[in-house]
């Protein structure tokens, strides 16, 4: 097939960088860096993009159309602007009108835990993803677990889905901002860290149960990001006494929290990839994770695994790491080695290997 080059769907760059948008920006930058010397590569967006300083090579072409700057642009304007090019879409959705496309679908969460994804958007995802997958030339996803889950729910066949693991070293781009520790009365090594969410599959309920009784040494539970305490109580959850809720944290603050944690706990019942435990490993925190979803695959021997809903197992693992610095240090070393293998440079090499075959 004769192609004019590569067009990247950059609609996400006009919005704040959430998790999927952040990985899309990294994947886009990696593809531009590798492909631009051999093929014309364009990043197309409906409006001036809020390009983050992390992505200096992201030169964006603004291509407005008659259908606004949201879904209408993606579905109706983008196909004409990308005509003749391989269209690469990194944020789950892709226009059906452009068949010469690749789409990255990060996970099957809306199928696996529909109760956590209500509303018209989630229903639309469940209906649209199989159509988008059939129309695309190739489907990308971020783990073998996600690949199997998508295929099991009719979102592509196994032979059409390629796995490209996320990179995880973006967390090291920002210098630690330890002000978040001072504001919350925290000292390095004096707390157990998790990430905040009231979604059921994130399973923070089990961490709350595991740490209901005080930990030896007075270690506190810190919930980074997510809503405030009132939202958890409204959802029927009871945080342990003394739990610290940081609210929104910047990358620099999150890095400081990871680096200062005695233990990082990641209890999700499923994840298509699971960035937080690998970010924590990058920053030197020993990780306890649920043996679920993609976590065993992506964390490898860098985490201590427990059964997802066994509160006693979480507490036993946390107490073991707090009681024995040698065990914690060994886990830190394995985690750091594992995280280094999941770099954005490695992700870019794998991505370009897949995309290059289509060119």
C-alpha cells in the first residue's frame, strides 16, 4: 500500500493530560521521533494544543472543521484531514470513516466492571469498541492481560491485537516536591501510600480494612490523589483513623510521596496495565500489589503479591516490610530493576516495530 505518511490523532492534546492522554502523548512523541526521518508524520488536532514541556518534539497541526472540536471532529473532520495516511489513534477511539488506521485500546474495564462505568459514554464505549476494532488494520493494547480481555469481549481477535507495554520513567522527569510531605505532616519512611479512587474495582476498601488497626511504629495511611474523605464515606467506605487524603498532587509531589513511602500498596481487582506500582518502583518504594489483572505481568518480580481481597494478607505483607529493612531493600532493588526495563524508549521501539510493518 502506498502511503503519504503517518497522521496521529492529537485531539487529546487540547485537554488536560489524564492517564490515557499522558500515555498517548508519550507514545506520539516516541513515534514522531522514530518515524519522522523516513516518513512524513503529522500530529493533527482541532485546536491549539496544550503541549506539555515533556514533549518538545510534538509539533501540532491545527485542522479545524465544521463539526466542532470534540467527537464530531474526530469522527468526521479527522478522516478527511488524514486521507492517504496511516492514522494512528492512542486514546481508545478512532473514526470509522478511516479504515487505514491503528487504534490503541488500553483495557476492557467498561466490560469487566460496568458498574463502575455508568452513563452514556460507557454504554457508547461498549457498543463502539467492537466496531472500531473491526475497522482498524491493527489494534494495540498495553498488556497481554488487556489483549486477552479485549478478545474475550469481542473487541478484536488475538491475532489482530499487538501488545506494546507503557513506559514508566516519566515520573522521573519532575524533581521531587517535598512540600507535600511537610503540608501533611509526613516524614520519609513514616507512612504507607496508596492511590485514591472510589471505583469498586480499585478496591481501596480492602486497604482500609487491612489498616483499620494501627500499624507498629505509628505509620499512617496516605491516599494520594482522588477525592476527599467525605466522598469515601458517602460511598460506604470507612477510612482508618488518621488517614491522610492529599487531594490532587502534581507529578513532582507524587514523586516525593512515592520516594518517601515505607510501602506502596496497589489493590486493584483489575488493570489493563497499572502505572502507579511501576512509578513507585521507579522512585524506590517497595510495592505490595494485588495478584490480579496485568499486575503480575508488568510488575514481574518487583512486587510482593497478595490475593486481591484478602485484607489479612495485605497487612501481613506490609508488616513484614516494615519490620525487616533487609526484605524491603531487596524488594526495592528488584522493583527498580523491573521498572528500568519498562522505559518509554523501550515502548517506542516496540511501537515503531508494529507501525513499521504497516508502512
